[in-house]
C-alpha cells in the first residue's frame, strides 16, 4: 500500500468520524421526523450515531491488533513466559495479555501450550485473565467513548486484577486439579526464535485479514449491544437505574457481577451498554464490575476451560476473580 493512499484514507476516516453526530441528528430528527428529547428520538439518535462510530473505531483497532499479533504468536508468547518465576511471571503474563488479543476460544490450546512448556499455573491464569479482559479493543473503544481517564482506570484495575488473581491461584498449589492428560500432551519446544520474520507488507496483510475475520464475527454483537444501549438510553428511567446501580445500593455491585457472568459478549458488544448505563446515572464502580464480569468471567470461557480443568479449580478461578471484581467495584464507588 502506498503511503499517500494510507494518508488519504486516514483523512477521509477522520472527516467522516467527526461528522457522525450531525449526520445522526439529521437522520433521526430531520429525515425520520422524530421529536428531540422523546424516548424514541433519543434511542434512534443514539443508535444511528453509536453504530457507525463503534464500527469505525473497531476497524482501526482490529487492523492494528492484526499487526501486533504478527509479533506475538501463541508460540512466541509461551516461549517468553516459559521458566519465569511467579510474581515477576504474573506481571509479565498480565502485560503480554494486554498486547496479545486471544479470545476465549483460544483458552484450551493456550493453556495446554503454557503448562506443558513449564509456565507456572498461576502465571498461566494471569495471562488467561488479562488477554480477554484488558485488550486493545476494550481500551481504544473506552478511550473513544469516555476519554483517556476511564481507559487508564480500566487498564490499571484490569491488569492488577489479572496479576493478583493469577498470583493467588499460584499460591494455592492447585496443579492436582488440572486434567491429567494435559501434562502428557507434547507442546513442542519453547523457543523465542522466529524462523522468518514477516515483512511489513505481510504484517499489513495480517491486519487486513484480522479485520475481515474479527469484525466479520463480532459486528452482530456490536449492533446488538448498541441496540440494547439505545433502549436503555431512550426508555429506562434515570431514577430507576440510578437506584438499582447507583452508589447508594450496597447490593448493586454483587448484583452486577451475578448478572454479568452468564452473559456472552466481548468488549466491542458490552461497551455501548456500559456507556448507556453511565449516562443514566449508574455508578462507575458498579458498571466496571458488570463489564469485567461479562468479559473476564463469561460462562462460555469457563465451559471451554472445563476441557482441561476440574471443577474445584474452575470454582477457585471464578471465586478469586469474582472477589477481585467486587473489590474493584466497591473501591471505585467509594472514591469516585
């Protein structure tokens, strides 16, 4: 790709992105004739604005993620973590999880590869928590919707949760609750060497393939999340939501976690709902707890992990991470 084409494309993207709000208002209140301030008008305007906004952000982020992924393959990631001591390994695993956006469907092969190449169990869990919870998609969408302070807050708390939860699980010495066949699986040598480094043209192609693959799979969840957010934005009374998810209700944080765990969504699908909840008066700590439980403790991931973990270890994982999420919710409700 020629540089001038990339520059023109970026400029066109920026101009369109900056024009989304007047376009959405014109369509909702002008073309469709809806009344500004009424439930239907607010909901439609929210959806028409947020849908292209989030999808445009997602295209850019996933393209960058595809390039980043060309540097951090599963084999290279486990090679970096192999032989690391706990504590330092938990920190490194949490940081690698941020820049290696593996989804829950990768949990089993990653777990097998890590454990069989000498990565401690607790360090493995720090990575498995961090990778879906604190990834580029979540951070860039949070930055685009709420600003850098909320994005930095989510990054720091999510990373701390992954590091501490992994360390606690490692201290409990629960290796006996890993399915026995896992340790008998050959994972291949853990080597940090890469046979042939991709060229930048190949890395750009990886970015295009990531857009086609990831955006092609998640866009229905994005639109569904925005539709739910639009309904909340338009029809849910602010006083009701503030009462249920506000700071005043001590049970709001555990309720948010209980509601979030059975849900299946990724960051791209849940963040528009988070935005609508915050605009309606929900407390930031409660909303963060809800978001973390949806992304970090999703029921599909725990079902997938059952292939390699026995129920006591899965229960411990859910309990440790769940307690950490509760602490995050209560702390931020108290201080913000």
